[in-house]
């Protein structure tokens, strides 16, 4: 027996709302990781940079989580959009002259390396389903 038109619309709408909520959460988490990474990327101990690798690891991990949670590239794209928004805001000079992501070698490494991670996270091929599934 087929569902009435309004009932089928409600049944499918719940999945759409849930997927949208997951993508919004991933966007916010991507923004948070971009902000966090922007503040720690320049940290070094005894002139050994430790902040940049940790910021890369956190970014790559969240991109992978976004991809796994949604099962599609759109999850990683939501993370990347939040990450890029954070970097755009924090790399622009403020009226006070403050700048979080500076034009130094480490700043450019964070910006460009993170963009490469985002592109790889979105563009990584999806594994085909296992045979017999």
C-alpha cells in the first residue's frame, strides 16, 4: 500500500532535515577548526614548529569525519567551507592592525597546506562497495 502524498513527503522530509543539520554542524566544526588552527599554527617549541602539524592533523581528521558521517563528498565540502570562511576572516587585516594569520612562511604554509588538505578531502575517490553487498 502506498503512502498518501502528504505522508510520503513527511517521511522523506525528516531525512532531509537530518542531513541538513549534519551539514550545518560540519560547517560550524570546520569553522572552529579553522579558528583553532589559525591561532596555534605558529606555535613552536625550541624553534621546532609543533602547531602547524597538529593543525593539519586536526583539519584532515575532521575532513575524514565529514566524509564518513555523510557518506558523500558534501560532508567534506561543508567542513572545507567552514574552514575557508574562518581563514578568510582571520587573514584579513583589522582596523587595529591585528592579524592572526600573518604573511610569514608559516602563515602561508597553514593557508595553502590547509587548502590542499581541503581539496584532497573533497576530491578523494569514494571506495566502491564490497562485492556481495
